[in-house]
C-alpha cells in the first residue's frame, strides 16, 4: 500500500500546481495532515510552492514537484517520447511535425463525434472539460457575454513541450474541434505564463 507521502507526490506528478484542498481530496486525508507532509517534502527539495491568484481576494499557495521530485519516478517513457520526437525532427520540418500533432488532436475529438452532435458550445465545453481532466489538465471556464474563457492551470506535456513546443498544436486543435470553432490562445505555460488561456467565441444565439 502506498504511503501518504507517496500518494501526494504521485498526485503532484499528474496534477502540478495543486492546492492543499486539491491534494486533500485526491489523497483522502484532511488539509492539516497534507500541510505537514508538504513541509517535509519541501524540506527534502521534492516539492515547491508558489502563490496563485484567482480573481479578487488573497492569493493561495499551489504545489508542484521540483526536478528532483520528478526524478523519483521512472523516466523511460519520457526519454522514449523525446527520442521519437528528435528523430521526427531530423526528418520533418517544424510545420510538418505540428501537423502531426494537429491530426492527433482531431482524431481524439473525432472519437466523441456522436456525443457532440446537436450540442451547444457550452455543452461541448462541459464534455471537453471531462476529456481534458482525464489527460491531466486542471480546467476552469467562465462564460461572458459573447465568449467563454477556458483556463488550464497545468500542462501535462510541459517537460516535452520545453524542447518541442509544436506539441501545443495538439491541445489547440482538440479544443477547436470540440467546440467546432477556432479558438484564440491568449496565454501559454510554455511561454512562461502561469496558465494556458483560450478564448472561445459564442454565436449570437448562444451569447
């Protein structure tokens, strides 16, 4: 059976930038106990914290693994993925590699085609949130007068994306295909922003 400490670390591997409440819910213990474990993990340089603000009010702390923390896990899949992409880059241009990621995004969205039929943009976003959460994203979205702002506080491809930013084409295409309209990328974690933000326009009937 995994220890509480290991459960916390594994949760942060899948969901970086988690709050104490996020971790308490995922691990199944109270926030006070989570806080004690995080203090120990930070002392061992396995976890780091930073402030994050959501709207008005005081910022709250979010936690992520340090490089040392990530290195606690087998990295063979990561190395294999990086080697495959490096080999592809030797044979393909950046735009050709980007098209491959776009195709992957389209293929994922196509699997949900029957579920998306006759759905409003908002209903599509609700399903999209579920799909992205399964992929390791932490998602929030908010509807305004003529658009929806979709925010991801994590990037499950971050370590690969640092060397191969073309991978962003996968998310961008997946989201656009899901909502059946081009989306505007406002911020990106790979550009040193603290989150990825997408603006999704609504047609006049939906706004």
